[in-house]
C-alpha cells in the first residue's frame, strides 16, 4: 500500500514482519508497551459515532495520511 502510494519515497519500507516474541525479547524491561505487543483489544467507536456524529477514516486513508505527514516532517 505504501509503495503504491509513495512510489520512490517508499523504497526503504520494510517488507518483513518481526515476530511478537522477538520484539518483546529485545524491548527494555522497563518498557510497559512491550507487554502489549501481540495483544489485541477490541474497542468500539460506536459512542463517538452516535453522540458526536464522528466518522473515522478508513485504515488505508489513516496509514497513507500518516506516511505523508512523516515524509513532510523529514523534508522540512
């Protein structure tokens, strides 16, 4: 997805996946996020939709907007 959208700017985007166990084993013991790697939380945005009328971006749109933003920061 990133390579299709970003073209040459995505030449260094990794294509391999690091197993959760490897991430946890290499994280500092003091890192509380290391315990969360691989844990999936099922959350709902239903209340924000219902009460606020909020509509979240699609996953693809959010990832591509983040990539564009990071590239903009790297350039400036």
